[in-house]
């Protein structure tokens, strides 16, 4: 079967007709079919709440529909279901790990200058609580695979107790050389937490092979799940010490069941993840990724005549790519939001733009509902409206 992406599939999403949506990376966009499944689950929850929570969510020896849903996600990423829990988002998963680990004065927690802002703040907070110190690996852009590895090699110290490594970074959209970085960290005796917020769905993911200590990914981004659905993997070596952010009835059961029920909440996004997986598989992961790569390459070719260059080589990006906008002075923090607003107000184009290392970066997401026409419309508009301090 040949699947035609672009305009023909756009009606599978509820996106507003007049929006050119090139920012799937920030919050995702959930297909109507998956939302319908979530609506059905919600209706079931409200028909008989007691039965719903006791039979579908709470841990039971005979298993639960929640655990079955975890099992489907786990098998998709080549992990055991007993090593995986659902969390609301990458922020919550990373917070749980940081709070679970003990730190003392002198310990270092490694992040990079590409680390998502919320994670940096979380690390700074945990360090203030424990006397540990952040260790920020600086990776200037443009960069390469070997340059990133060299930066890690140079920065590591024996005191580095935990490292939080992006699989695909937020501001730069770069795919990090994760397997090689994990090998370096293992050699150093450093615990490894992978922030794979953008990974599941965007790139093939084999957690069994990567073998980190922890891995967090958002299913509401590139796997098409409803918002508020992410997973946290903990290897058997660290599972026992991994505790949820919220202490509730099942805390003493330990990982994974201590995460399954953490008070009354709407768990339907989690229960709808099998529907998201089915939608994703139905569209064809290979076909999806090939289409996204083609669109991203098209975007690169359209931006190049404007002097706009990518932050890294082609093989370090997938469905999302960041580019450096040439400016005649160092970028100010307000340049990114100003450009986003300009594109939105002028032509209802949504992209992501940030200031990174005194450079203005734009990040373009190519989801299957995006077309080559959308990319042309974006590039032409950018050229027409310009950007702050355009060089
Ligand atoms: C690399 C990275 N980590 C974590 C997050 C946080 O995701 P969430 O807001 O779903 O917790 C994001 C969000 O875009 C991200 O890009």
C-alpha cells in the first residue's frame, strides 16, 4: 500500500486549517483517532469510576490494563515491561530520577549547554539541596559527532556521579552519539539518565541495546499519543532505588507498581498509548521517517540561499532540524520569541526559535501532515519578513 502523506493526511489531525504548523517538536499533535479512543476511555471512567480505577489502573497480582499498555510500549522500545513505568512527561520522569539519587558535596551532575532549560533548573535545584555541583559540557555549534565526543571525554571527572544526556537535543535538534557517550560514562563509573523526550517515534529506539540506567521519552511528541504520556525506563540495577515524585498507597510495592497509581488523576492518555502505537504502525514507521527526512532536506535546500545553515551534519538530525540565522550582532534572548511572533502574526506560521550561545536558532519540525508547499511558504515568508539584526 502506498501511503500519501502531506495534505491528504492532514484531516486526520484537528489542526486549524489556516495554520502552517512546523513545530510538532514542542508539544506534539495528537491524531483525532487516538483522541477518540481517549474519549471512550474517559466515558468509561465516568460510567463507573470505582471499577475503572480498581480494575484498570491499580496494581493487581493478575495484572492490569495499565500494565498491558506499558507492556506494548516496552516491547516497542525493546525493554522489559517490568522495567518501564508511565509518567506524565519527560519533566516528571527526570525529576523522579534526580530526587531518587543521593548526592553529597563534591559530587558532579553532568549536563550540556544543549540540555532543556527545565532540566538545567532541576539539576541546579537538586545541587542546591545536596551540595553537589552541575558540570556543564560546552558544545558550540556548528558541531560534529566527533566534536561532541571529544567534549565529553575532556569534561568527565571521577566525581561525575550522574549524567543527563539528550538523545535528541531541544534547541539544536541534534541526535547525540548516544551509544559512544554511554560507553564513556560507563568507563567513568557515572550513572546515565537519557533525556529521550523527542526520541520515541522520531528515531528507532532499542533501549536493551543502549543499556542506560534510566531512559525517559515523551510519547505525546513523535509517537502521536495524547498529551501527558511519557515513559520512564529504569534498569534492574537502579529500579529498586527509583521512586515516584508522589508517595501514595502502593509506594511499598516498589518499582514499577509504585508509579502505577499516584492518587486520583486522569490516566486515559496512558491507556490510549496502544491506540497511538497502532496509528503510528499503521502509517508505517519507515515510510513516516523517509517522508520526514525528505521534507527536512527540502527545507535545508530552501534556507541555504538565505545564508541559513544547519547546526550539524545531515546524519545528525531526523524529523526536526535547527538552523543558524546570520545576524550582524550577538543574538539577544528576545530575538527568538520576536521572530516566532513575527511569523505567526504575518502568515500564521508556527516554528520554534531560541537564542543559543548568542546565536539565533530556528527549529523546524517535519511531521507527516507537513508539505513541501508549507516549507516553501515558510522559507519565502522568512525571507520577506526577515529576522532581528539580519546579516
Ligand atoms: C529535550 C527535552 N527534554 C524534556 C522536555 C520536556 O518535555 P515535557 O514538557 O513533556 O516534560 C522537552 C520538551 O520539549 C525537551 O525538548
